[in-house]
């Protein structure tokens, strides 16, 4: 007598027990446990063979992720992903980090990829769980962070029947994913997991696996795939001939500027060596802030709308911009006639918005290792550097003045300088989107600090999830979440995640009771100020009610002590700073 298993709930129809062949049951018969149709049942092999298989598809997927080095999965459990959640529970080599919202989970996975260069993994249920992932996953796609989203799906047998919480997940995610597939059969599971990891790490970018819950529950005893046999680094370097052309271009110019992007984030020493040999000023993108020490004499800080005027001035006066690891969106800052050398591992980003004289395709670190030794020493071009240095000195004096500004309401610039006084040099700073972003990137001087932000899609809400991941990965370093009241309010419930996981991050909230960056845009475009102000809770009291530490600062004289208390509290902390709502940071444009 045969046995048939329901692929939805795993109920076994045993012909010997039931006294009737499964094939003799009417077509309208349904599973007595979950109501699945007769077609959802599969014939089981010999009971002895089947009993020997102790692992499920979900177990094997998690085992495969562990083999790839994954240590955390971020997300929310539910009916359509419970097999995966249970498999994580049973596996001692991986942890499930429960979040309050799927957007937090997706941002955490993306931040994980940015911070570690390794695969970040998030998980959701079908339907609303899947749709809630989108904003965080767009961060992965646009900032090129390696992420795998495991998206629970209704049972495969019900797909296409307009079942409860059914959406076409592949159609939803494919437009911005490098890889998006459904695990429709148990024997696909490990191969598709491997392929998803390959594609996520290749660009890097986003991979999505839609996981029907009935397939996840099926038994599977396939051996996991060894990563060293399937996953390989995508490190490319230009030819010696192309690198020689770049050297000749550099040698023929008298006013070069070095500009480092995210692709050069592991090349700080080489960037400085290049700048020193050329006596060239050096700027970075916002994402690469902190890659070099900004106290260096030729350092310009960040170039771009949230950057410094003296960086824009250096670009205006230059005759060569050496762009390393950046697509360089700031085409409006490029003067007519300036020569361009661009290095990027993605050929589509080279010459994307303007003509390039020499383009080198490959890993920035590998190319710089070959290029920098070829570059000849240059004498300092004092005439070229004079105006930029004067502007930089003026900027530093402005920072010094703000560090002493004890006006009430508190000057946002004073908050930035207080942070610089109090933070360790190896602190990790996760920055949200808002007016405070401009203050930080213009006025904080990095001296070994690491910074992370949601750069290309520029979504509020990123900094808190990113700080949770940073503390998980670097528990012995200070981790700061720098956010506005608007951005923090979006995902502030996940402060409780920090409390539960004992992640003693420090959240600094710039509280001005408004979406001040939007207020600034309304004023800029001649609109009345409307629809951007709201009442706020007492964020410090919120921190205490969650089991963390909270302190509210209204007087700048109390800020340094408040930061010290938060940093030393040993708890997740919120330092709520009531700042001047009328002090708004200006956007940097072309220098005329």
C-alpha cells in the first residue's frame, strides 16, 4: 500500500490505514488538515527510505547560506516562511534577528553588504512582507550592495489562483534585481541558492528567491555546494598598455585633482600616495568619506551638493580630474576643457555623463597598485592650490567658530563639532537623509572614522538599521546613528531591536519638529512652507521606555556631557538634541 504526502502541510495519506487507494478518492477530495486539493499530494517512496531523510529543503538552504559565510538573517516570521525560520532555529551557526518592520530587515541586509563586503540576507513572508522589503532592497540595488532576499511565498500548488497574500513576486522584484527566481522544486533549491549568491556578489547587487512554503517543507538530502568550487572573486585589472596611457596623461597635466569614490574604499593609503606624488588636492564622494584622513594637508573633504566649496573650487581650477571608483554624477561641476582619467570596475559607468580621455576598467585597488609606482613626482603648483587652500582655511575657521557657538536653540554645526570632540577615531557613523546630512558631510572631519549612508536612492530611515548591523559586526567600537526626527520616526520602533539584542548604539536625533530639508526646498523654489512640520514625542523618554538610555539636550553647554553619558551607558541610547529649525545647510553648486 502506498503513502501520499500533502506538500502544503505534510499530512500523510496512508492507504493501509485509510483502507482506500488514493487514486480512488474523488477529484474533489481535499486534505483533511489544511484543505489543499488532491493535486497537492505527492507519492512517497518506501517509508524506510523516506524516514532516513531528516532534512528539508529549508534546512538545506540555510546550510548552504552558512557555507557561504552568512551569520545573520534579518526579518519577520510568518506562515509562508516558517520552515526557513525553524531551520535557522535548529542551526547553531546562524542567527535570526527579528525586526519590527521588513524595511528595517532589508536595510540591515544592505548595510551588512556595505560594511562587510559579504552577502547580507533578509527574509519576509508573502504579500505585504514582500512589498515592505522594497525600499531597503532598492538601497542594495542602487548602492550596489550584495544582498539575498528570501521571500516566503504561498504554496506552489496555489500559485496563479488568486490565493490569500498571493502576488507575482518575480515580476515585482525583477526590474531592480540581478537575479530573481522561484524555487519551484526541491531539487532546484541548492543550485538556485548558489546562483543567487553568485549574482548578488558579482555586480554586486540584489538577488531574490521566491520560496513557496510547501516546497520548503519537502525533504531533501542533497549535499551542499562548496563555495570554493563555485564562488570566485571578480577582480579585473587593465592592461599595462592602458595603464601607461593613464600615466602619460597624468604626466602631461599641471593641475591634477584626485577624486576617490566607493570603489576605492579599500585604497586609502594608495590614494594618499598618489596625491602626495602629484602634490594634488584630494576629494571623495560622500560614500567614501573617511577613506582618507581629512586632516591631511591636501584633503578637500567631500565633493558634491553635500560637500565643500573648496572641493568644488579645486575641480574648477584643475586641468585633470583622476576619478577612482565613482560614476561621478557631479557633471555640473566639471569645467569645459578639463581632462578626465576614470577608473571603475563597471565599464558602463566610465564616460557615462561626459567625455573621458583615458578609461581604465577594473578593480581600483589593483589598478592603483600598478599605476602609482609609474607616476612621476611633481612640484607643488602653488598658484593652482592658493585659492583652494585659502577657502579651506576659511572653512576650518568656520568650524572652529561653530564649535564655540553656545546659542539657543542649538546650532546644528555645534552638534557636529561636539561629536568630533567626543567620538573615538575608529567610531562608525551611520548617517540618515535630511538637513543634518549636509551638516555632517560638510563639517565633520574624519580621522579614521568609518561612515555609511543610503546614497543613491537617498531614503530616510537607513541609519538606524545600519547602526544595528555595524554594532553586530563590530561590538567593541562606538557606533553612532546620526538622524533627524523625520527619518528616525519612520523606523524608530526598531530601537527595541537594539535593546533586545543588547546593541549599545548611540542615536543622535536632530529634533527640529520638521522635515527641514523639504522646508529648505520649499523656500528655495518659492513655495510657502507647508506640510513639513509635525509634533514629536519625547525621544529621550521613548528610549527609556524601551529599556535603553535617553537624554534630551536643549542647552549646548550640556551636550558634551550628554554624549559622554550615552557612550558610557552600556545601553542602546538616544541623545535628543533640540536644534535651531531656522539654520539650514546650503547645497554646494558650481563655483563661478
